[in-house]
């Protein structure tokens, strides 16, 4: 498979992401944010984490205007798969490819640690290698990971099965590191081809790093 990763000024996870997918045996191409097209043979676009444009204004608020984002939106509108990780999730929210918005963490501090997640819905391409109710251990690293959506939008997410991951402890009980509404850590769009999450599965592909739970998350796209 061909994985495409857009690179913005300030992002710092594009190389981690490339390593993760190459580690799983797939071809990866990094494209510059000023490119206006997506390679024709693209199977998956992964918008990486980092601090695009220094997180000025709001995280992802400037990156949404990069030329590559118009091409990525068109790719998704035509049914292509897109995954946004951390800042990539924020960019997809700012681009209105996913519903909701990000606020500063409730405690106003940057948080960086391993965090348990509960799989709320595995009926999708991203998490199909996992089981609903399964607990995963995935790193988080963000200052604006406090996901918010109004009550009506939240109800639609649940009605459509779009809430995919929630923050929890090792026993599956709610353990919210940032204040996100309903402990939400990851969602998808209604068509289930655009996905966003704050945790970093690309940093959890080898046990030497503390967890390899990210392997099955990423493998969902690859088979």
C-alpha cells in the first residue's frame, strides 16, 4: 500500500509516522504542504502530529489553509481514507472534515505520558483489528486535546457510532487527562473514512517503547 503523509512547517511526527508504516511493510511518501495534488496511487493519507505553524491562533487553524488540505478534502470526499493523529486531528477539525473543536487541556498544562484507551466501536476500517471494549495503552502528548462538541452534535456522534475511543484507566474506568467531553479520544466522520484521535499509535509499535498496541490500530487500514 502507498501511505501519504503531508508535512507542514512545525510538524514533528511525520518521520515517526513514516517509520511506523514502513515498519509494517508499506511504502510511504511525505508530501510538502504547498503541493496541490495527492499522488494518484494513494491508499491512505495520514495527517501527522506536531505543532503546525507553531500552533499560532489555534492548533491546526493555519494549516487548514495549506494547498494540500484542499486536495486531501477532495480525496476524502471521493471515499479515500484519512487519519489525523494529534495535531493532524486538530487540523481535520479546523478543516471541518470532522465535527467538534479542540480546547486547551482542562489543567492548562501540556500532558505527555502513556494513556489507556477503551475501544468504543471497532466496526470501522481503523479499529477493525481491535475488539469493542478492549483496553489499549497508547502515548499521548498534547496541550490542546480537550475535545468539545455541543450536546446535539454529541448525540449525533453516538447515534451514528462515530465515537471510537475514550480515555480510561487499566480497568476501563473513565480516566480523563484533558477534560474532553465524555472522555472522547477519537472519532470518525459519518461515512467512516475520516478518522481522528489525539493519542499517538505510531509511537506504540514496538514493545521497547512501552507498548505495541498501536500496531493493530494502524494495521486496520493495511489489509
